C-alpha cells in the first residue's frame, strides 16, 4: 500500500516537472481513443486494431522506465510518442503516407536517428554494469550505434515485406519508373533495357499510370538510405560529443537512454575512451 502511494506521488511530481510531456501524452491518447471509438461505430475493425496497437506502443516508454530501470529523456519520450502517432494514426488511418509525399521519408529518417540514440545508450548502460566493465573508444561506440540503427531499419523492412506478401498489404509503396533493366525479359539470358516507358498493362488492360510500376524495391532502398542518413547524423554528433566537444553536440543527450539510478545523463559516455585507473 505504501509503495502504491509513493508511486502515485512520484507520478504526480513527474507530471508537474514535465508539463509539456504530460500534455503531449494526454492529447495524443485522447485523440487516439476518439479515432478508435469512431472506427468501432463505423465498423472499421482494421483501424480499430491500429488504434489499440498505438495505445499499446505508447506504454513502452513507461514499461522500459519502471521494469527495466532505464531512464528515458523527456525529449526522447515525446519524440517516440509522436512518432508512433504519426506512423499509425496519421499515416495509416488518415492516409498521410499518400497525402504527403515526404511523410514516409521523414519518419524513416527520424527512426534512424532515434535508434542510433538507443544504440548509443546501450553502450553506456553496459559500461555501468558491475559485471560488464568496458573501456571502448568513441569509434567503436558510434560504430555500434550505427549498426544497431541500420539493423532495426532492416528488420522493419522485413516486417513490411512480410505484411505485403502474407497479408496482402501495401506497406512497401509502389514507385512509378520509366526505365527498367532486366535479364529475365529476354531469352537466352541477356541484359535488356527498356526506356521511355509510358504505360503499363495488367492482364491486358492499360493502367492509368505514366510508366512502369515497381512494387516496393525503390521504396525499400529509399527507406534504408534515409535511415542511414539519420544514423550518420546522430553518430557524427555523438563522436564529437565523446571527444569532449560538447558545446555544439550536447543536444544528443536528449535522445540517449541511461540507467535510472543515475540522474546525470550520459556521464559515463564521456569516460568510455579513458584508460582504466
């Protein structure tokens, strides 16, 4: 009982300290619940499931902090919540992926940046573990962070392909192109190039598109490339941060998880390259 009272009091104090984060949580959840209720009334069960999934994903930061004893900076929490909302509610239900051409690109770039920060923080958490003492150079830290971000981005593309292949979705968006190069269209095997494609026919019926319809390859490679850019941007700043040039790179502390018992964010990271004493 005492624990519950203490937890409630801490939650209230947390909300008072971080009013912006509390407001974002409240507004996003109310809007998501409203969309879910509207979807139920209209019988749109796929949208309803998306809303339930979104609300569940919003609980992850709280779970990570309370169960895993990992402190998430308020900026990172807000960005993650807004990211989930933008991807699921705005992107999927309100069709922002189709309405705003750069929407998907922005989200994948942000994903690369965020995941790089998480990978960066994992090194810090392991470095503070009493059973795992590491003395890592800044190059290794940023390399691990970069690889972590790219791995997450790649696994997500596997997920998108799986949803398209097994469930008939269109997560890997089509791209209209005007030139193709193929070894399959000509027998015996030889490279064939088709330029200035103006129309595509499906089952003998001409489609109203000005070119050839690529079904996902361009979208996947574009997503991985912008994920790469996001990871590189974070880790360039992270490298200089670890080298002690914090004047212009301290903003990255807002995206790096730390162990909850340490209130000073990322203080161990600045010592990663120092020799043991």
